[in-house]
């Protein structure tokens, strides 16, 4: 059963919780009203770099949207007019509530090449 997303800091943010991560969480909460939300800082240098993030979002806002449309919806919340992100990488797992209930798994993160 899905519950409304809570504003508790997940276990992986105990060491560092920065302004970029906070901004990502707040924007996703306000725009998509997720039933489940996880924002993970996957920066491979210092966590304080806040360069790589993974977001897992389960929202009714994705109902009827194809995977690429769901990704564009999330990505569009963080891109500038020129299409650039304010951080290096945003890995997105965007699921409808029905998809999440059927399969709550998340793909493993790919290795970053450092390019881009």
C-alpha cells in the first residue's frame, strides 16, 4: 500500500544533506506530489560536491505517460532555458503508483565516465 511521501531524511543522507539535494526534494514534492520519493546523492567524489543524483519518484502525475515523457517531466523541473542542469547528472526512476506496487525495484546505477 502506498503512503504519502514523508519529509524525513533518508538513511543515505545522514553524513551530508546539501542545498542542491534539498532543492531537488522540495521541487519534486511541490510539483509532482509524489506518493513515494527518494533523492540520493550519488556523487562519486565528496558528497558535498552534489554533482550526481538519483531520484525515485512515484506519482499519479505519471499516469498515462510513456517512460520518456515521465523522464522529460522530471528533468524539465531542473533544466535551464538552454537545457543545462545545475549539477552534472540526474538519474531518474519515475513510476506510476500501479508500476511501483507491481515492481518496487530500481535499476543499478551506471558507472559515470566523467564526460559531459
